[in-house]
């Protein structure tokens, strides 16, 4: 996986992506990235990349030319059909399914907007995907790009040291992850559930599955509409609902 990030602040991307799991993946050659300064493609004397919006209004808008030139330069080496992802509150809301979808690509271009956004012609000419990380506004697209890159990188084979870590996580099959515990066995009166100390793997897996369903119902019931559940799961879910209803 090769990431190309178009930004006005390349140091933000560099300082973040070179740490932790993504940093190790870069060192192993599993993923690569380049932070491309959009100002390098400005053709005016002072390297300005923004201007006042036509029709008036507050703020500045990023110009079409430097962004378009930067996209073309990257596509010359990455491929003409490389997906260009613009981080914007107007995009589809990012989730684990989109992360898996993007992880199938070999090259991805991310466009980080600033000010009041980018000239609409950039979206018409270059952008293939508009993605939002939530219903709020950030100063720029860099943090949003890093959220997407981090989530996508976890889906790239070889990035995680334990491949199962990418499978048994929250949002897998639209369920939240089960509770996790480690040493000590007892801390200030709080004890690890006995089932996890039993050594009975089948019972542990059953408990974890049920906990995932319970947590999803408790914290994110909206996910259950698309959750992958078998007959035992559905029966357990109905029993939980009856139990919780009787407690109200």
C-alpha cells in the first residue's frame, strides 16, 4: 500500500504516520507514504494556493490549479486510475467496511482541504471519493486523513503482528469487541471473570461472542440491524432484550 497525501502541512502527516504500528510497517516496507506539499505546485510568484470565493462570503478557498497539478503528478507514477479521497464533512461517513474496501487498493491519494474547502472543480475533475470521519468540522483534513490511513493500514496484510487482531475487533460483523483483561487477576476487588481462567476454549469463545452481542445492544444497538448473527446469537439477543426489559 502506497499513500500519497496532498497537504499544506506535510510535517503533520510525517510526524504522525512514522510512529507506532504504521511506522513499523513503513520500516518493514509493507506500506509507504509521501506527504506532498500543495504549495510546490503553485505557479504564482508568492506560492499562494488560496483566493477569495466568487460571489463573496467569509474565508478563503483553495485554488483548483495547484491541487490539479499535484494530482496529475502523483498519478503519473501511481496510475491514472488511482483513487483520490477528499476529506470533507460532506462525504460518506467512514466505517470499518470502507476501511476494508480501501485496503484492497495498492495506491491511494488523500486530499486535505483547508480554509473554506477546495474549488468545486477539484472535486469534479480529480476526486473519486469524499469521506467524512464524523459530523463535526476540523481546521484541516490532515487529522481526518490520518484516521483513515491508520484504519486502512490495519487491514493491509502484514501490518499487524497478530493477524487475528484485525479480525476479532469492534465492528467486525457489525458487533463491538468483547471485554479484554490481563494481569493481575484481582485489582482493588475487581476480578477477572472466572470463565477466562478456566482454560476451556469453547466456553471462552461462547462467552466472548455473547459479550460482543450484549455490548453492541447496550452501547450501539443501531449496529445490530446489519450484524451477522446465527440462530444461537439471535436467541441470546432476544433473551437479553427480555431480561433488560423486565429490569426497567
